[in-house]
C-alpha cells in the first residue's frame, strides 16, 4: 500500500544543507498498522508529508495507494490527498472558526473532478455519521475551542475518515492528549485497521507503538 | 471545487471574521452608493434641464446678418430665394419660415372655455410670430388645422409648452390668477383679442377689430413668450395694415443629424447670414455643464470605489497571512492552488456583491430623502422636477457590478498570495 524507495529529503538552513531523510526505504502492506518512532527532529513528520503527497520536493520513488506520487501534477496530488489519504496531526489542525461538523465536512468540499460530489446537505449527513463513529455526534455544533484535546483529535479523525481513504497518516496523534484520550484515539486506529485502512503513525510514545503491528525506528534519516 | 461548495466555504470564512467582513462590505458599499447616487443625480438633473431647455440638437435658426454686404454676396434679406438656397445646403432636411407680426394684438378678456379670474381692466400684449405649418405639424392635436382661416373664423395658434408652466408657477401666483390645467386640456380654448390694439401709447393702429385665437396645440418649437400663428396669417395682417414684408425674421433649418450642425452653421455664415445660437446654445451649455459636473462626481465615486478596492486588498492580504495555516490545512485535505485562489476571490465577490446591493439601496434611499427635502424646502419654481434622480434598471446593475468587480480586483493579489502557500512548510 505504501512503498517508498531511496527517499532523500534535504532542507536548506542558510548556507548549510541538512539531510533529513537519507536514501530511505519503506514498505507498508495494505491494512497494516505501522508505527515509526524516533526522537524529535528525526524527520518523522517529513516522512509522512512525503507519503501523503504534501511535500513533492524530494528524491526517490513514492508509490502510495497505487499512485506514483512523483508522476502526479500538483492538481493530481491534491486529488490524491483528498481521496486516498487522511491526515491526523498532533495539533489537530482544525479550523478554529468552524464547528466540529463543518470541520468534518471540509474534505467533501474539495471533491476532485470525476468523483461524485455530494450536496452540502448530503455532506453534512456524512459528517454527522463520521462524528458518530468517533462518539461526538452530540458535540457537532461546538467550536474546537469548546472541545477537549481528545475530542478535537477525534473530530480530526472523523474528518480524515470522511472520504473513506485507503491510508491514514498520523503525526504524533496522542502527543497533546492525556492517557484516557490517547487510549481512545489508539482504539479508533485499531478499529480502522480492522476495517481495512492502512495506518502509518509517527510517534515517540510507547503506548502508540505498542498498539501497532510493526514498529520502525527512524535514525539519521534511515529506517531500522 | 463546485460553486455550491465554494460559496458555502467562503460564507463560513466571512462569518468567522465578522469585523473584517463588515469593514470590507462598508468600503464596497460607500463606493457603490456614491457612484449610483451621483450618476442618478446627473441623469435626473440632465432630464430636468432638458425640460427647461428643450433644444432640438438638429435645429439651427438662421437670421439676417448683423452686417450684410447685400445680395451680391449671397446675404441680405431672408426671402424666398434665400430659403431655396438654404434648403439646398448639405444635410438640410427641411427649412421653415418664421415671421414676427408687426401688427399689435392684445387680450383684455379671459380665454373662453377655461375658468379664470381675469382681473378687471387687465390687458396683455400678445407677441405673435408666424411659422410654417411643417415646423409644428407634429405638435398639432389630431383634427386641428394650422392655416390662415377664412374671415371671422378663429386664428389657430400654438403656444410654447413651457409657457403654461411659467404662467402657473410665476405669473398666476404673482397676479393672484387661477392656475390653468395641464397641456392637452387647454387645446381648443379660444382667446378673445383685439387686432391692432397696443398697450403702448401711440402704437395702436387706426383700425382695431375683435378676433379670436384658438389654441391648436403646445409645442417646444414656439418661442417661449410668443404665440405662433400660420405665416400666411401674418402676411395677410401685414397686407391689411400696410406693413412691408422685407424678409422673414428667421428660417429654421432641420438637419439630418446633430453632427451636421457645425458644418451647416459655417455654410450659413459663408452665405452672409447669422445663426441665432440663443436658446439652443444655452441648452448646450447647460447640458455640457451638467455632463461635466456629473462626470466629475462619477469620477470621484469611481475613485472612492478604487480606494475601497485597495482597502479590501489590504484587508484580504492581512487575512490571508493570518490564515496561512488554515489554508495549508485545506490544502492537506485536497484543496488545489486553484481552489484556494477561488476561495479568496469568492470571499471578495460576496463582500463586493453585498456592499454593492447595500450601496445601491442606500443611494436610492438618499435620493428619496433629497427629493423629499427639495419638495419641502425649495420654492415651486417653473419646471421644478418631482425628482432630481433617475434610476434606470441598468444603474442598479452597474452599482452592484462595479462594487463586485472592484472587490475582485482588490482580491487578485491576496488570492495569488494564498495560492502560493506551501502546505508542508505552513503546517509544520
């Protein structure tokens, strides 16, 4: 489902070039729950952005959900992000001015050409179903500021699930959560894996990696 | 991105930034309101001026030259020969004579057929000019004739359309006379007159007799303070009283197009005659002044609209910078650069449309307020319009369209800025 080959990613820091990912290879089978662990600044997030088509400035090959990301145009990459992958971030990345249900509806507003675009009403129904799956249907009209950290992350997961993606990419999903909320998120991921979703999580938390079927260590830009 | 999704998301964004939305809408609103108000005012005042000075841009009035070198150079009297030569000038469609009556006519009794409190002993000298029927044919009421009548029959006359307004608004109040009904109701009334009588000492002719003038219509082609009779009637009266007809007072030329006027006027002057600019020149000058003032005000309004566009541009740029992370989140969810650009433009368009609709409404209400104030505080002068504004449907569309266009123009740079956001960098 995820196949990364010889991925090298560099950043320029003034005159200095910093290599974040160095000739990295990664294979994740369909329906697997994989965790990538590593210290802060080791390039875990960068790895996710490459796999999710957010970052196109790298060397190597990336094939995710059957799409060769290097071959995609910017517009096709956007469609790929909309249809094939879902993102969950450490800081939730909800739009603060929108209620939970509107945040959850967002991916449906950007349905690419060729994908049946639901009406706003249909989209709202689907968003409510997604919120119901994460146990937040009763808080659909609340703004993110009026939700706890755990609830915000569950809204973010509901949003990631809206387009029923094949791959879920999570960046430190429990990093800002207490133990109970973190556990709830991990259980949601496990449930998604049972439904056939491929989950790739980058984390430095033991409790997340313990739930994953496979744990990889990112050090000096390579996976071990 | 579908239009419904675009509008939905743009509306949500605008609602989430109420203060910015209100300020931007207000800026667009002020520009649209000023533009619509001033254009409507210019058109309304122009219309009022056209009522006051109904000059036909295709007519020129030829009069004998002030200094004439005689018929040898083609000038001299405006006689039938001159008429023929004028008729042959390029662009001339018609030539009609005007001949001032040199026999005094006075009215000392109220017109018949209309209720009027004519003051006892009140006599009005009636200036009369003879005109060709062709000049006023379109203003005659159906069934009315305009030719020299048999002896004892009323003489058909045409009055200036404006004379009635001037009488009702100035003469009647000043002399405490009853006001006359509007236009068409007056046609057919008869005015008893004394031919040969003058209120000026020693100007009364030896022969004075009673006659009647019958109003056959109202016309803008009759001089304001004269009554027009058939030119044949004037010539008959001149013969009766032994007055010589050395030539016509003037000849009115009707040209095919207003653009023909300058060349025709020049040709007339080369023939040794003069062109009486008179009322036509006043109408042109008034029209030009109104156009210039209205144009300047509309330009000022456009400048205000441009300033509104700049304000919107600045505000949206700040908003885009503040929302960099939000925009990156949308990109992570599948928004293309085009979607992001369209979103910013849609927000601006909604602000522009709302501002435009509000502005048009405010302009219309302000115009109604000005009209109400004018009705209350301005004296009832002749040709005072019931409204100083004109609001054709296209003006509403113009106000909304200009406002939306200005907002869109202002949003171009912020939209481009938003489309350039790198989602990976902005999110991390």
